[in-house]
């Protein structure tokens, strides 16, 4: 008598049921092609030099301070390897190795400069990571062509389940994050952003109307919270994808989101029937995909099922970590990154530092003159980056023989159309505050009266 309970056994058979591999192959090809475009775009726009070579300093992620840019020739070579790996992924040549190389090179570049953080960069890293493990090269690939005899064009269902779950998590938390008063009651930051398009011919005056911002805010929240369900239902799938094209296309046209919209549209194809690419070819004999419950090639071992579940649990927990911190997460940004809080804030900031040296001298430092425009724009309104730059200043002055150094920040930030207020307590020596995951008690709460900003 087997000690395995019936339910896990049925679930295990369900995960290993054969599915058409062409849907997964199509995603791999589209994703690889988009990443080639992204690398070429980075190169031709001069962003490799602007983000990684030109800055005299970089903002780092806690625990990844060791990730540093290569010399100029090394950074261009780094992106060359990244592009080659994306090509290998697209054509399915040594697919898992190509995915691994792309994941490592892309993620390393992402970790060099925190000021350049974008949600879709994080998503690209996660999708590349998953492509290392799923059998994305089972068909329509150089790997499949090299096999003799060629293997079946079916893959186990778990590959689709894993990738679909990742995309569903993105939409779920993007939608939940929009359920706040700024987004639903004040229609911010969309009102602020749309007013800037008032000079556009024909549509400018319409975009500036408050009802447009409210419609887009409520519609965006509803879209994020429900689109996965509509894509999963065969009867609504076509309309849902058309809605996705309209939604993400509008965002791409109006806002500087880079390739984010295209990543999401490509990822939405994972929710189609796995055999959807056959409609792109001339009619012919269909590929048999019997669902008799017997594991085929690429079947997932039971221990790997638990690893996959653990991965998804982590992906569910990371966006919830903001609940461990006090205050408004859109203001403090503690637990904000890697949490799919997309397009929720419009912040403008102004910051300067007062450095007090051991010999009693005081010097004001204006970081705008020392950082790139992007670095200053992002640092001036994010408390952890204001803190990190204070630590950099302290190290610099101490290396110059100034003795023990105290660094105080005078930082004012406006969030989503509110009046500007202090975001960092000016009486706190930020040089004495270590970088940590704990809540920062030197962040001034949102809405605190001006007389208490000390």
C-alpha cells in the first residue's frame, strides 16, 4: 500500500500532464527577441556610458555593495555577452545555458546602480531565472534540431504553471497596491502626469480633464486585479488579450515605461492554450498531446515541486514585507522595491547636506553638482538613497583627514501633488546610522506639521 496520499498523487500527475511545447517555445522566442532589442537600445542610446561609466559613484543594494561596474571596455563587453545570450535564448541554442548567462549578466547590470531600478528589470531577471529550469528549448530551437531522433514536442504542465504563476503575482500585487486613497480618491499621480499633456493636439484638452484620470485609475486597478482570470478563461481570452494590448499600449504611448508594456504583452501569451502557435502555420496534422496522467519527458521530480512552491511563496511574501514597516510605504519606500508597486508615485525632491568635521568646521554639500541627473532625481526623494549618500560623504571626508564626521541632510519632498515637507530628520547624524533592513526612525512621517520637522 502506497504511503502517498491520493491528493498529492493526483496533483503530481496533473503537473506532469503533457502539454504542447510550442506555446512555451513562442514565449522563449519573443522574450529573447525583445531582450536583443533592449540591449541594442541600451547601447545605441548611450545608456551604458550614462548609467555605468560616467558616474563617479553608484548607489548600491544592501548586501550587494560588492557589485561594481567594469571598466568602460568591460561594460560594453558585458552587454555584448548579454546580447549574445539573448540571441541564444531566442533561437534555442544551448537554451538553459543561454538563459543562465543572460540572467547573470542582466541581473549584475541591474544591481550596479539602484537609481536605475525599474519594476520590469526585476521581472526580466525573474523570467530569465525561470527559463533556466523550464524546458523552453523542447521545440522550435537549435537544441531540438540537434537531437537525433528529435524529442516529443510536448512538455509537462508544470512549466506553464510556474511561469503563469509568476505573471499572476505581478498583476495581483500591482492591483492591490492601487487600492489606496491617492490612486482611487485623488486619482494621483495620474492627474499630475496627464495635465502635462495639455499641449498635445486633439487629445491634450481631454487628457487634462479630471474624469480621465479617475477613469484610468479605477480602470487600471480593475484591469490588474482581474486580467489573469479573463486570460485563463477560453471564452474571454481573445477579448482579454485585446484589452491588454489597449491597456499596455496606452501606457507605453503616454508614459516612459521602456519595454515594460512589451514584456507584459509577451508574458500574457503564456495564458493562451499551449497549442496556440499552430494557428500561425499552414493547416496540417495536429500534434497529439494525450493527457493520460503518465509523466513524459521533462517531468518534474517531487522535490523540485516543493522547490517551485517555495519559490512562489517567496514571491508572495516579498511584496508584503512593507507591512513590517510603519508609515506610508509610498512615502518611506521601505519595502517598496521588488513589490510590483507600479506607477504609484510622483515625487520631487530637493536635498543638501551639512557636513560637520572633527575640527568644528561646517561645509554644505550640494549633491546635484556631484551626481548625474538621474542619480540626483532618484536620490533626492528616496530616504535610503539619501542615507547612502550621507555615508559616502562621511567616508570621503574622513579619507581627507577631517577626523570624525557628522552628516545631516536637509531634504524636502512632495508626494503626489502634496505640499513639500521634510522627509529626513535634520537633527540626525546619518553617518552614524548603519544600513539595515530595520525601520528607519529618522524618516519624517508623511503629513507631519512643519513645526515638528526636527
